[in-house]
């Protein structure tokens, strides 16, 4: 398997002594090119921690995270930022767009930060916006867009430059059902075109877009296949 993302016995602990919290306890996971993996589990199970480690936004207490063949533990802050700009795209639930920038400027920002000329960065941004069906809104500001359009701009920013790994943290949480389905369809298409994807979700109907589902509870993988949601977790997801 051509693994774009690989977590090897990853442990993440926050705090010390009486305040110590074990967010992840020896998690191993591989995600291949062309594969979309859904991560499910109750609130506090470690889902967001897993995404933060996969995206180089946090470092494990123990174990190793590898993205596109690069061991993240071997990199300093500058190296991690370079990986995030070039190899990893992150889709946030609340979009995280900059209001003062147009759609194209939001999408081109990672390319410009990586040293690309403004003209070339804009060309890449418009191409990414075209992939998500928003090329005609390139010069519109986020506040003048619907929630679904803003989320598609966020996805365009996550895939600009043909990044290898796309991480999505509850990307449909602020959207209506129809718009959310469109976002999931787009994530599925991006993975079908060769990216590796990880989707954190509470909803089984969203996880159905994935090739397989990994279930977390208390920082431990309790199941991981393409089967149905275990009854023990389903109730927690509905409540969480």
C-alpha cells in the first residue's frame, strides 16, 4: 500500500501528574493515496488530536507520524510549516478564511507564503477554485458568500498545489444537509483523483462516503474497517 499518512504507535499526553490526560494511546493508522478514511467516536475520544498530529499542528509524546514519506518528528518548526504548505491541506469546520481577502487571495496565500510569485499563485488558486466550482467567485469576499461557498473556498485552499493529504475536521457541521452532501461529494472526488483523505465526523451517513471507518474511544482504536458503526459507539455519537 502506498501510504501517504502513517501513524506508528502514536501516543499524545497533555499535562503531568494529576492533570495528565491521555489523548491518544498507541494509535497506528495508514491512509493510502486515493483513499478516504473516516474517523468516528464520541467527543473527547482523540479525533481532533489525531488530525492535529497528522497535519503537523502538534507533536506526539511518543511514536512517529509520517506524511508523504517524511517523518514529521525529524523536522523543526520551519520544516513542519513547509510540509503544511506543500503536502497537507486542512479543512476546518468554521472555514478559517480571512475576511479581508478575496476567495482567490485566500486560496493563493499558502502558495505565496511558500515563495511563489503572486501571478503564478493566483493562477493556481483559480485552478483550485475551478475544481470546486467557484472560479466565477474568485474576486468575491467571504462575507458575500453562502456558508457552502465559503467551505468550498476552504477546500480549494486545502488542495491548491496538488497536496497529497487532505484533513477535514467536521467540515459539514455548519452547513445544511444538501450543501453538506455537496462538500462530502467533493472530498470523495478529490480522493478518487489521488489524494489521501481523513474525515472526522460524528455522523454515520457522512462516514458512508469513506472507504473505511476507524473508531476511537478514549484515545484507542477500538475498530477499523468498512463495516457498520458498532452499537456501543453509535449512542455516543448521537449524544456527542
